């Protein structure tokens, strides 16, 4: 069952190339709930995640974290409470997966040891030998697994994920769905942007972004 609202967006409007892709949009992300958002290419899904993460400011409206507007929040608090998995892995290519996880966890204010980082990587299906290699040698799917492990290690209570199943094989997608469910069961609030029908079906709440607003598409 979902709980308290951890992140709330009210009256959001945002333009891309002088065209509004979000208009008077509202959204609540609740503890214990996976919210999935679908929509056509160019609908504004990635723009919305950027606003929710505080990576860009809306043209109008407000996003609040624990009642505090993101524009007024301490950057360290944002880094420790909001974890983002972008459409691209965003890893340092010359570092190993273990080194990437250790580095990003420290940046989020949640230091972890190399052994802890390895455990996170193995939980998403990366073998110890692969986790020790530079990321530049990885396939797209392996890099995505490492990025997911980095998100887990951040300790964030709010997860924002943009097409998280990109590059993953069938087993990797099943592992991802289980991890998202487990994260929600631990009290996190998750927002997943995806075209993956199985990922969408596994969410507690499904929304569609069209015409600049979110529309109910089913779920709890």
C-alpha cells in the first residue's frame, strides 16, 4: 500500500524549443508505490523527469520535496534523497563498475566500500570479473546494469528512471522488475518512464503523458 507523498509537482509548465510539452501538470510520488509513465516520443517524459530531479527549473509551477520547493532545497539534500537513472548510463568509462559505484555513492553522501559496491553489482547480474573491468569494455546492457547498481547504492528514497530496461536481455528485465518492486516495498517512491509493456504492467499506477498533462492509464 502506498504511503506518504515524498515528492509533489503542482502546475508544472515547461517549453522545449518554444513549444510547451508540459502544461499545468500535477503529480504525487508516494512511498511504497511504483508510478509508470508512458507516452509518445517528444511528449515531454524526459523533460518531466528533469523537473522532478531538480535538474532544470519549470517555466511555471513547483516541485516540492518534503514540502520544500526544489529551487530552495539544499543541493546535498537533493543528491541524497533523489536518485536518477537517465536514458544513458552516464558512467565514467575509464573506471571499473566497482569504482563508479563507490564514487557516485560518495557523491550522494552514502559512502560504500568496494565490497558493498560489488554486492550491488552482483545483485543486478554483473559477475565479479566484469565488475572489475573498465566500463569502456562493456556492452550496452552491462553498462545499464552498472548504472542500476549505482542507483541502488545511492540510498535515495525517490527513484526517477528513464527507460531503465534499455539494453537489458529478458533475464535482466526480470531482475529489474524485481528490484523496483523490492525498492517500493522498502518504502521508496519510484517514477519510471518506459515503453516496455511488462515494466508498465508491473507498476502500481500507470499514467500516460499526452497534451502536456498526465492521464490515468490504470493500476492501483
